[in-house]
C-alpha cells in the first residue's frame, strides 16, 4: 500500500523531530484511507508524556479523544501516529510494536539517520510490522516554493522541464 503526504506537511514533522531532539516527539496523523491508498492530510502535535521521553513516546490521551475517528472535516480522521527516533534507525522498536494499535499507521522519523523515515502498521498488537511506501507529494506547481525550487534546480545545473519553468525570468 502507498501512503501519500504533502511535502510541506512532511517537512513540518521532520522539523519538529529535529527541534525536539534529544527527546522523541510525537503526534497524530489525520487523513483518509480508501481502497489501498492512504492520504495523510494533517497532523496534531502532542506533548510526549512518557516517563522517559528520550527513550520512548506516549501521546496525551486527551488529544486522541478530541480528533474524529471517522469522517471529520473533509472526511479526514485519525489514521495513525508519528514519532521520532533521535538516535536510532527508523525501524520500530520492540515496544513500538507492542504498543501499536492494530491497523493504524505509524510514521517514524530517524533524526540522526539523515531523517530517514518508515511507515508501517501491525495487523495485531505485538506482531511484526507491515511496511508501506511513503510518497511525499511535491508542492503545488504555482506556489512560491515551486519557483524557489526551480531556481535551485537552475543553479545546480539540473535542467527542469515543462511547466515548472513558468514565471521564471528568462
Ligand atoms: Zn519508536
């Protein structure tokens, strides 16, 4: 299964993971999930209320109760959770697997491993994870970011093609 997320949203999660180190950061993932395609459309950052937030994470329980489980705004609802590994790899730890809610997505960002990430779910608590491909969607073509991106491409000597050049000084 592929799990899609917008570039800016993904970068917000990565930036919070970097800023929060050496503690693990965590939060909720909202989105939709339909016929083999999941889309993460929003995040809700949580305090990490674990006793030892440098080694594990625990989301504020009240936060989980506040978000819709089904059909919230734009159909988005709770589809998973993210957390960071300040030093470890993006692989889920034994306790990640033990504590995972079955059939919710878990996104892990490994800060000191080049912000490598993984996304997975467990079919049943404590079972091995099923990994998914995380597809980071590019920003909209006409945003300021896209123009900056084009300039960066030009400066690096990579020739971008097609419509992405519109609006660029000749
Ligand atoms: Zn973990």
